């Protein structure tokens, strides 16, 4: 399955914040319910912690859709 890349300026980033940054949810409440319902996987495992700290090269997947790879935004 193909991976979509999302570029982040600084790490770590919390899972709930990342979902908003990646435009997968509209707000923190939507992220909270999505995560609590066990619909989000981090590196292939369901994670129900909204405050889970993600690092570079982690892979996030929602509802078994396209995988999202976290990449560091390169400084110019």
C-alpha cells in the first residue's frame, strides 16, 4: 500500500496534533474520539493515547486507509 508523506518542522509531535496537521480531522475532539475508538494505528499497532509522541519515520494509519509517513521538514 502506498504511503503519503507529511512533513513536520519539529519532533516529537503528539498524535492528536498530527491528525489535525495532516488534515485527517477538523478538531481535537474529532481526533480524541477517533483515537479512543481504536481506529488509529501507529507503526502497525492500535494506539489509544491521544498524547502519544510521534517521531520521524513513524507510520500512522487510520481505518486501514493509506499509510502516512512522518518526515522532517528540511531547513533551507
